[in-house]
């Protein structure tokens, strides 16, 4: 059943084109534009203001004996981190994500097909 599913997935147009074109990561060798660098920085900042900032607010709430700091500030900070992440993804664009996804698909399916045909 698993082997049959692997072959069914391998028959999709996306997987076939990724494997036929030998999708690789050569596009990452090019120098990134300022927009892409800013997008990557925004994504990194979003991780910093995500859970670490919420944890810091929790520590602050305990230290100040004021639970509203984390009750209100936690969701707001976490929501802000999502917005910054989305900004980073917008600036980076879907191009690099698609390049990476095609490469990952090709590599994964080659390994799965080799296992399925044993």
C-alpha cells in the first residue's frame, strides 16, 4: 500500500517535472538582492520576537506579579512576530521557496522510489 502511494505521488506533474529537470539549488549561488536580504533579516527577527519575547514577558509578569503583562502582551507579541515573518516571506518571494521545494521533492522521491522498488 505504501509503495503504491509512492508511485502515485511520483506520477504527479510537479514530481515528474522536478525529477526530469534534475531540480537543484544552483539558484542559491547567485548574489541575493537587497530585497531578499531584508526579507531574510525580517524572518530572523520574527523568530527572535516570537517565543523568546513571549518567554521574557512571562518572566517579567512573574517578577512584577502582574499576569496581564503576559496575558495581553504574549499574544500581541506573538502576533507581531507572525506579521514580521509574513513581511519577510513577501520580500523574499516565492521563487526561492519553490526552488528549494522542487529540489527537496526530487531528492526525497528519488530515495523513496529506490526504497519502493526493492
